[in-house]
C-alpha cells in the first residue's frame, strides 16, 4: 500500500506498481490497436481510416504506458543507488530516455489520424508524404533514442537485476529476451507476445522491488 507518510515505502511501492502497470498498459494498447500495413503507406492510411477510434485510443494508451514506465525508471534509479554509479542506474536512465521517446511517437499517431480524419485531403498525396518523411533522416534521432533506451536499457536491466538478485536468473532472462524481441518486433502479433514477456519479466521486478535491500 502507498504510504504518503513514509517516503521510502511510497517510492518503492510506486516503482513496483509502475513496473507492472507500464507493460500491462503497453500490452492492452497493442491488443486494441489495429494491425496496419506499415510497408505500404496508402494501405496503412486506409487501415487507419477503417479503425480510426481504436487507432487513436491505442496511441493514447501507448502514451500513458510510456509515462508510467518513465516514472518507474526514476524509481529504479533510486533502487539501484550505491556509493558509485551502478549498472542498474545506467539501465534505468536509458529506460527513462526510451520511455520519453514514446511521447514523440504519439505525435506521429496524431498526424496519421488527422490525415484520414480531416475531409478534403488527398490520401494518395498524404501516403506519398508519409513514405518520403519516413525515408528522411530527420526523424532518425527519435528512433535511435527509442532503440538505445528501451532495447539496451532492458538488456542492462536484466543483467543488473540478476546481479543484484532482485529476481531469479530465469526472470532476468525473460527481460533480456523481451528487450531483444523489442528490436525485431515487426507486427502486431509479435508485439503482443513481446509485451506479454515484458509483463512477466519487468512485472516480476516490480513485485520484488518493495522487498529488495537498497538505499531507496
């Protein structure tokens, strides 16, 4: 239970709950979001137009999941605190940066949603614009930030949690596998599987956080 009168209890409990809730919200978002064709931009826009409500709702849930995971990452920085900077703190900072990148992804969701929601727009031209903008290098920093933050951050978290004995070795392996799959997940089905894996692995860290020895 969250105890506002006990800062240590509040921080640990909040971190644990956020580590469970973040992957759970991501999983729900992946399930409710329509399966759009990301290779053909015109088909992608047509798919979004056919499922506008769930596409936008899924985007909002992804945004919420990112915000929750960002809060959890800050808690992990305190959990892994020691006299020197620890691997767990590095992992938590990377996860925080990767979580922040999901805010930018929501902007992409809004842009695509409005491309099919606003009347009078030439959808073929909008698809061409999407294709050209995706090929441009200007948006690459956001994707690099996400990959480095989430994928590498999860891998380092798995190692740190195992070394700190926050979770059993098998649970740490599950987190590591989830981080690797996050890099390669090409579609809805694989994404759902990945978030289930992360819910088990990262959620396992969440359940252990309130009972983990540390300086928080």
